[in-house]
C-alpha cells in the first residue's frame, strides 16, 4: 500500500491531476487558477502540464464560470469550477440553482451535469469579510445538487476524484483553514464512498457530528472529554447532502446523546436537519434533545474576533455537558 | 423605423432593397419555403393562444410579429450547429425540427422541457432571463476544444440584454473568441418595459464595447435576417469569433396570455407595426415578384390549418403525468430522499407504483 504524507492542498492538487490524467474531458476553470495556481495554490502546476485549454484562467465573473461549465457539460466536458472564496459564490447562485440543479430533470436525463464546484469554505484564516463563510445549507436545500466536504488530506485526494467521476453536480466544500495541515494519503485505495459518513473516533456517551474544519475541533474536544471521563464518538458527516444517517443512527442507539457542530449559523442549517432527522428516527434512543453548536446569527465577524464565533473546544464541551446533564 | 443602420433587403411593401454588403442568395423556391414556415408558425401560435383561452394550456408566449426574425435565423443554421433559446423561440424550434406538440408540453404544464435537445440540437426553453447565453458560450468553448467547424447561436430579447449573464457572456465570448452568434430579438417591449428605457444606445452597438461586431437587421425582413445570420454563423465556424445580431422587430401580441398590453402601449404603435408585418411583405413579393397564384397561398393556409387541428388533438391528448414521474431524473444516481419520496407516494396510493 503506497501511502505518503501531504497537506490537504497538495492532496487536492494531486487528486485533480489524477482526475485529469484519467479523463481528457475533465477541465478546470476559475479565477487565477492557471499561472498563479489559484490563490490557495490548489491548481499549482496543472496549467503548465495540461495546457491552457484544459486549465482555463477565467475572466472575473462567477456566474459565467458556472454558466459556461453548464454549456461545456452539454458538449460532453466535465468542468471543475473553482470559486475563489465562499463569499463570492453568490453571483453564480442563479446558475447553480436554476440551471445546474434542474437541467437533468428538465431534459429528462438527456443532460448529464457532471460538474464540480469547488468552494473553499469556513473561516479561521484571519481573512477580511466574504472570505470565511459557510454557505453549504443554501446548496443542501436545493434538489438536484449534492454537497460534500473533506476533512483530511486522504479524503481530499479521493473525494475530489470521486466527485469528478460522479454524474450529478457536486458542491465540493473545502475547509480552507485545514489546507496546510498534513496527513497520510493512501494513493491506491479510496477509503470510503463519496457519500458515506465515517466514525473518526469511537465512544460510548455522546455522539458528536460535524464536517469540514469542525471535525478536528470535535476530535480535540473528545480528547479533553476523555480525560474528564466522558467518552465521545465523533462522526465526520463528509456528505452534507444527502446525509448518510445509518452510522449516525447506529451511534445514537449506543450513546443516546447528540451534539452537532458547524461553523454556519444555526437557523435552517445542516445541523438543524441532522438533529431533526435523527430525532425522528431515533426518538426512543435519545436521552436528551440534540444540541447544535454553531456560528452565531450575525454576519461573519471581523476575523480578529472570529475564534469567538466559530465553535471552539470549550463550546463543544459545554454542549456535551448540557446533553449529559439533561436527564439528571 | 427607417434607419440607415438597419440591414434591409425587402421593404414592408414587398419591394427588394439593395444593400452594399448583403444580397439575398435565396432561390424563389427557398423564399416560398420561408413564407410557408412563417405562415405555419403563426397559425400554430394562434391555435396555441386559443387553446390557452379555452383552459387547455397554463400559459402561452405568442411569437406573432417575430416570425421573420426566427425563421430567417433558424433556416440560416447548419444541421450540426447548436441553438440555445429563451422561451418564445417557437419559430426557431420549428426550423430545428422540434414537433409542435413537444413545444407545448411546457405550456400544457406536463413537462419542464418537452423534447430531446440533443436530437434536434436545440436546447430546452430557458425561462430565467439570459441564463442560456452563458450555456451557449460554454458549449462554443467545447466546440473549439473539439476542433469542430460548428457554430452556436443563442436567442434572447431586449429585456434580457440587461441581465448580467448576457453581458458576462459577451465578455467571455470575446475573451475566448468563441464561435457563437448572439441573436437578440428587440421586440421593443420587456413585458411593459420599453427597450428604450433599458438601452441608451441601440443594442447592437454594445458589441463594439466588448470587442466584436454588432449588426442591426430588420427583424421583420426574413431575407435580410437570413443573410445576416448566415454570414455571422459562417464567420463563427471558421474562427472569426462572436457576432451580436439585433433583430429589430415587434411583439404584436401580449408578452404572454397573462399579460394585458393595452395598459402600457398605445394602439397607434401597434398599427404602425402592422404595416411592417413580416409575413405580408413576403407574400407581396411572391405575388408581384414571383407571380405566385392565389390558389397556392390557399394551399399553404389549408396545410397550416390541418397542422393546427393536429396540434389541438395532440395537446388535448396530453394527460396528467403519473405523479411518481416527478422523481425520475432529478438525479443521475441513487439518492435516499428520492427513494423515500417515491416510496411514500406508492404507500399513499397516489401512484400505481408503475415506473
């Protein structure tokens, strides 16, 4: 088994390279992704190796990046669109919701919208406004789309390839604060299916679910909780839409306590969906209401105070205390 | 509308007009063919309006007045070209071979599409204004990558020309020298919003600012539209890049059957445009210039009537779809929420469960 250590950024880069090698119809398109290699260098070196026709430096217009990718899909190409930052996806929102999500249905299966929209999301990098948002719920809410998020370099390497190969349009959320963290990547075998939720740490008392950057924060909380005698099971949802409830249900049947963690604000969020669905499906296993740890209901704050907005280890541990204390 | 910038080859009275850059290349037979197309499209449009008034369609978007623009453009296409319409391009769809009953599936509210877009090389109606212009440019970028000698044409109106997507598509088409023709039907009205309110300069002149040619053609002159479009498509196919064509025309009817144009435009304006009717001027040419006998016109009218009757029968035969079909093709691959919805519908007995 060939494994190697690399950052999530490099893993995405290698994953895209492999996807392009496998299928010559795969194109990359985005702002500054060619010579510059993208503002996060995710596409570093790819234009040099695959040419300007396959790694397309786009004029600065997000609706056009997605809208032309739709036309390319109709022509038989698979375009991986890079949206430079989460907060810049909204000009493309119309194309994503009105066209990308609906064209397969409108054409009764004639059109395959095998495109991937890469979205560096969530905060934690000390950026200015519009560079730290978590817009995943908008897309999770939209029928016709799928939304996934990686939390490790290994997942990044494999999930980007699986997303490119998949025939449905995929919003691919990359936790930008984890881009530079290293991990083991297995170059031979995909660890999981694209839409599988995965148990990252086993435990008996509380089920804590998150995705993207939150997974590592939850794991830190779990390590602390263990020293205090509380055993947390940590689940990485990975697929935000559709959600893979089977491992979550299995875990809750064991623990009876649910905490969901996300950077996005709470109202009408993915975390809300997880709590609602698990309450319905595991009502008799639950020993307390599920609790959401999330961003606050404010525009993303100036980054000097973002650590008090994003779910922290302490806030997760508080939530664990609340669910554990509910029945006494 | 006499405008020195306007390409016109046939006057409203049916007299041929000479133009320094464009001459009609069409034979008498071909001109008669365009006339037949326009008569049929108008007749089918009127039948559709009646069907809506009788409660058989949810909505109809009449094409009356714009037949020359659409037939001239549609017949200028080569079979391998690809077209991206808005929602009023029934004449273009006719030229692409889309069966009339399939055009009405959206308006009968039994489908969100209605035909196989790959078979006719004519994309499905796009209702969100301007979205399709970007699809056309993207498709054209694919044509470039395939090294194919094909052109792409997209249709939108004066109203949609205010949309960001249309303007972004101009930028991209210019940046990549995409083989695309932007065919803007300026029918003077975006529902109640006059074209003059949305564009301080004639629309075709916008192209210059984006770096490619723009041309205004008399959109009620099928001969001129055909030649102008044909040249733009040929130019695109051989790597000459994009062209914006503004077909200067008029929406004789309402925006849709839900609209009431008497609230925002005066009868006198409509009267002026009646004298520029696109069908009548070709008929005048055929009578005076080509000696076509009146019996022949009667034959075309009878043919159109027969098609309208068939269209009526076809539409009335379109029943309510099995509700469970709403779950088909929402996704390419298995999806738990689709399976759940389908299961629930079967359990509720809403569908027989047949797939």
